[in-house]
C-alpha cells in the first residue's frame, strides 16, 4: 500500500498560523498567558499541538512557532522542543511518530529508504535558506565564487594560493552525507 504525505499543507498551514499570530500579537494584544490573536487566547492548546520534528538548525524556529501558536513562554517552548535530526525525522514521519517536519529536503539515500517503504513524498518549498562558507579569520581570502567553491569541494582546487590566499592546503569540511544541510549543499552548489 502506498502512503502519501501532504505534510506541506499542514506545515504551510501551521507556519501561516504562526506568522498570523506574530503579526496580530503585538504588545497591545499580549496577555499574561502568552501570545493571542485578537485577545482570544492561544490558537492551539499545548496538549493539541502537533508532534513536530526536524533538523537541529530549525530548533529555534520550532520553539518560536510553538510559543506563538500555543501561547506558552518561549522558555517553556524551548524546553518542549526537540528533534531527531533530518534523516531520522523523515523516517519517523513515515512511521507515524511525528505529525510534521521543519526540515530540509531529504537526502537521496533517505528518499530511497522511504520509497522502499512505499512512501510517496510531495515536497514543496515554502521558504529559502542560505549556505554560508566560513574561513579562519586570519585567511586573507574574503570571498569565493560559486565556481571556486565547486572546485574546492570536487578536489580541483586544493591550495589557498589558487584562490588568492597563502600557499597552504585547503581543508574543506562537510556535513554527513544524509544530513539536511549536506543535501542542500549538494542540490544548490554541486
């Protein structure tokens, strides 16, 4: 039997609800219990809040959305927010162990695992993210082109002198293959 996940609808709806809550919940509308919309109280009681999972990079956003939607304090939301990490979160969604994800697109290996379970994913971007490349503060290289970054990560460029730096080897770090940020890196850069 094929399982279909239209989590994008739930995710988009929850994010929209949170954003509406943020827009409507200025200091004039905030009560002692937390965020409100038009002074009516929380949009979703904490006990009915969905089981949200995702990537560690999204933990701050997960907590803020929980606080804004349920009306609890940000500190309490941070204590109630957790995640499995990207690949495990996708698999847990397929197993019914969470309700929605705030996560990067699944890596190809994870998509294959899901396909083997009969899961058909519908993925629709609802936001944008960025990749930031950082060098040691003593490195004189101030910027790199996309072509130079590709050269570094394919092994064609191995020395900083090839991109305007000192005659030193480049040590390029990457996330694990199945991580969401590595999937994003492969999709957007490579």
